[in-house]
C-alpha cells in the first residue's frame, strides 16, 4: 500500500489559506482535499469554484476534490482540473453514475467513487473499470468531528479484497473521516492508500503541519 496524505482544506485557516498551502508544500503533502457540498446531499455548504480555481494558481499540489452533491456533472464542468487531480463523486448521488465517471475522465483527471458507511462495497462492482480510486467514508459525510464508524477497518479490508478479486488490485483506496494516528494505522494495515487528514492528526494546535505530517507517516510504519 501507499502512504499518501491528503490535507483537508476545510480544516485550514481559510483567512490565511495561501499561507497554509505553502506550509503544506513544505510538509510534502500529496493532495489538497477539497470538500464541495451543496446543502442538499449533505446539509452543509463549503468551498466554491472560484476559490478552487484560484488554488490551482498558487500551488502544484494536486487537488483531491470530494463532491458531496446531487447532479455532480454540473459541478465538474466548472472546475479547472489537470491530470494529477482526483475528482470523486458519491455512488449514492447520481442514478447515471457511470456516465458521470466517464465525464470526469474527459476533464483529464483521475476519477474517484465515494461510498457512504451504509453502502456495501459490492455495489461498485460494475463501476471498477471507470475509477482510479475508491473513497471509503469512515464517517457520515458532511460534518467534521464525528467518531469513526464501527467496522470501518473491516470495510476497507473487504474493499481491498474485492478490488483484487475483480482484477483491479491497483485501484487506490482512500479513507476520510476521523483519521487520527491510531485510526490511520488501522486503515493502513487494512489496505488503505490515501488518508484524508484534518483536525485529528494534521491541523493541530501544538504541532506544525510539517511535523504532524511526518509523525503520521512514521506512525503508519
């Protein structure tokens, strides 16, 4: 498995975002995780397109876009994405999800598919050829500060097993939601590759972003 860190910008100081991004560059963060919420698929509303496109102008860190929205294709159309970026949509958000995943690929970036805690991994079987990454939500989407759901590690184990069984062993698995040091280690041992980090492991009051990122990777083993 890989040890790729995706920093959740929702947890950064939004009033000093460019400064935070420069610090994340020094910390060798692999992705900038950006949550897009529409107030319908999830109750919250967060970062907008102009900000996302502006971020592309100040850093070369690839973007990791997580769309918690209905009708995601209209959101994808408005973002400037490049080949190293990842755009993830929820399995539960679109009845024509395969078509949306294909559309993401036309933007030149990688396609990710997210599944909620209650959605079985088996549901994505017929979509594996469309995706580069499976995002296993370890909390219900939409709110920070939740506890990881019981059995999240078992779901990651199942995801890795089934992806391999279906012939897609190289598909990355991302985990998102209360990824602390201890939870991150458990997810890594279960088969996760990309870790979305927020206030429980990266954006800490008593530690620099660089040291927090270094400590997290070392803790994974």
